[in-house]
């Protein structure tokens, strides 16, 4: 049976780490996701208006990723030689 003391007692609150994550980190991640979504929407609108922009962006991203991959491979080669 539920008595008066049970109703007055409050359960312990969340720990400090969970409270920090819930009040600080999570809102920042949500804001960042919203910003990324807004940028993606703007890019989609621009690509519909000017398709060459989309091709240029895709080409630029592809080249950038290829250069990053090449840099990591050359670092691995240098470490193997040493």
C-alpha cells in the first residue's frame, strides 16, 4: 500500500555526467544537426536551379577525399620504410 512517506520522497536525480550531457552536449548536437540540415536544403535548392554547382561540389568533395586518402597512404608507406 502507498503511504504518505512514499509520496513525499523523491527519487535521486540524474548523475552529474548525465545531467551535463543532457543539458550541454545534446542541445549542441541538435543545433549542429539543424544547421547541417539547413545547409543541405540550401544546396539542394541551388542544385535544382544551377546543376553545374552540384557537379562542381561533388567533384570538389571527391578530389578532397582522394587527397586525404592519398595523404594517409603515403604516411603509412613512410612508417613502413622506417
